[in-house]
């Protein structure tokens, strides 16, 4: 389905702010799978998702989708097959436009946008029906600007919008990180429901080990722009939150040793 | 009274400029200075074509197309060549100064004895007011011709406003509005935001070119200097319009921009009548826009203390 072949990405190259975000990531995502990506801060999880979505072009390596090389395909063209929900609830919706208009924008994802009316009565009825499934009362507020909604409502709506036209790949970028715990649980439930119902191939980045353990059928752990662990469905079944945390500790400890060794060498030989 | 009708007509003509500025500044959040050049371009194209013997209607349509192209160039500079938005506008505006001189062949083209869109409006008065030359409105005598021009201009502006409103409600139009509102989101929904910006600026400057064409025909000449400061005037109209409406829905914002342009023109006429030096007009307009932009922030700070 999606094949990532040894991709590299460095931001702010040759400046003091240089970040080597991806350093040779290779990954194969099977159709219908639900992969959870965890990792330390700055490990390149979000960068990986954005590289797949096409927010920027990678420095080297290749990305294939259904056997087609999409490495050089611009973001808006990949959007035809890829749905994405961002961490920031403000990113996924247009605040000054109404709920109905936002949905109508989403319902045309990857399709031709011409001179037809964005809001037709027939569509509005469909919008209302689907909004009812969120149980947030949004179906009564179709003409309200999105900016008036809470973060949780906006994120639920973004989720609904990004899957309105069924995407071949759904990318979730820490989409509950900016929400309060209660709302986060609601959004997670909704996420699972939508993924199950539409049988969506999903790649989800999360900082919550609980989510990582509970959701999906594969866990990938990233560190310093590389994939350091990859647990398949069977391995994942036996994985507990504590296991993941100890893996993180291990990574950190290794790093500390590396640093202290470096310091020691410096002290002795420089 | 003639003064009032004159200012209303000019205000309406310049409301096309206000609509153009509304598209670039408010919908796309793009400070597009091309306006100063494209309004003159519209005037230059219309005037030279009329003098060359083309029909005034065709000349006016061509001025829209000319403005459209100018706006598209600004959009291309910004999106394809990654030039800062302000600078793209400045580059095109500066280049247009030479283009306008080329189009006109000299710095001023008089249209006084020519048949223009406005003179056809004037002659239309015989259908509206039969053969009366002077109309009496609440004790004021008004030349029927002037009134006829005002009415027809108003009708045309209303038609344009409705077309613009309806366009912004189409799938393409909503995608354009979303581009200005949240570009990242609409890219993720499969819209090429670069194309939207190019198209939006083209549309904006097309309207501004049209405004210039009508303005030149109304005042009876096109001048290469006439565009100076027009962007600020358009912005002032949009800001006044936003102050006039209480709810920021699309329809009201468009109506507001038109009302703002007319009101601004009336205020200018009154100020000139009171003896304001016309040379100070642009200084005062700029000062007004400054205050309007600064006021919300100052009020907030004032409330906090």
C-alpha cells in the first residue's frame, strides 16, 4: 500500500538550527493496517507523517503509494488519497467559515471544484445526518462559524471531515495532544469507530503510551530520525505500557552513556 | 445637489476598487499594492481604445481583462517565485507605470468629446425621465442626465456585487475563501492554494481595472498619475464598511465595502466643500486608515487598564 524507502530530511541545513529530522526511514504499511508511531520529542514522528502527506519534499529516498512513486507529488495532489488530522485543532478547519462550508470543502477532497453551489439542500441534509453521529449538537449549528467551537468539537469535526471522502490512508498527528483528557478519550473513541467502520489504513502518531498499547495492530518506535523498534500484531499483544516506558528509558540511558563516554574521551585525549 | 450626485456616482465607481481590495486584503489576507497600477491600467486601456475608435463597452471589458492579467502576474511572482507578497505587488505596480505610459502613448488622454459608457448612461435618461432635462428632488433641481448616470451605475455595481457574492458561494469560491482563511487545511483537502491565490488576485485586479475604466470615462480623462494612493482609498472603504455592519457574513461584508466606498467619497466631498486643500487628501486618507487599524488595539489596551 505505502512503501517508504530510506528517506532523509534535514531542516535549516547548514545553520545553527539544523535539525536532522529523518535519517534513513524505511517502512511498509499494509492495506487495512493500523500503525501507531511513538517516540521521544524530536524523534521525527510528525516529520514522517508530514513527509507522507507531502507538506514538504524529502531530501532523499522514495515514497511509493500503491506502487506509484509519489515522492515528487505536491501535497494537494496526494490529498486525493490521504486524509490528515493535525495536532492543533485550529489547523484542520477554516475558522471564519461555517460548519456547513467546512464540510462542503471536505466533501470535495481531491475532486474538481467548479461553479456548482457549495451548499445544496441535498448536501445539507447529508451533513446534518453525519453530524448527528458525533452527538455534539453540531447539526443544529450548521451556519455557525467554526471559530466559535471548542477545540474538542473542532477536532471531532476535522476527523469527520478528513474521512468524509474515504481516504486510502489516514494520517493522525497527535490529534488528541492538545485536548483535555476527557475530550481526548471521546475523540479516541470516535477515531476507532470511524477507522473500524470504513476499514481505513491508518498511521497514528501519539505521545500517549496508553493509546499506543490499546490501539492498532502495530507499534513503531522512533528515535533521532530513525525507526528503532517495530512490533507486529503478535508482539504488540503482549506489550504493556510499562514495557514501552522501559524501552524509552533504555534509549535515554544509551544516549547518556554515549554522552558521558564522549566527555570522558574528550577529557582524556583533548 | 449636483455635488452630492457626483460624489455618489464616483463612490459607486470606486466601490469596484473597494471590492477588489476586499478580495485581496480580506479574503486572501494578501496586501496587494498592484491596485495602484491596475486601476490606472484599466483607465489607460479603456481611454486609448475609445480614442482609437473601439466601442466603449468593449474597451471597458478589455480593461477588466488587463487588470486580471496584472493581478495574475502579481500572484505568479508571489507563488511560483516565492517573492514576498508586498514586494510582488510593488514590482508589478512599478512595472505597470511604464506599461501604462506605453498603452496611453502620453501621460494624459482626454475623453471629453468621445462616446463613452457614461455618455450612453446619460443618453439613457430619455427613457427613464422622458425628455425632462431637470428633475426636482425635494426642492433641489437635478440634471436628469446626472441622475440617469447615477442610477445606471448603481444598477451595474449591484449586479457585480451579486455576481461576486454568488461566485464566492460556489465550490471554487469557497475553496478561495478557505485559502485565505486556512491555507494548510485546504491544501490537505486537495486544493492547489497557489492557483487560488493567482486566480483571486487576478479577479481582484480585474475589478480594480474595471473601476479605473469607469472612473476615467466619468471624469473625462485618463491620467498616468491617477492610481497613486488608490490602494489606501480602497482599504479605507473596506474598513468603513466593516464598521458599518455588525455581523461579518459574506453578503454584509460585500455590501459594507460598497457602502464604505460611497460614504468615504461623500466625506471627502464634504471636507473639500469645507475648504480642505485637495492636496492634503491623501495624507488625511492615510491618517484615517492608520487610526482605523490602530483603534481596535488601542481600545483593547485601554480596556485592560
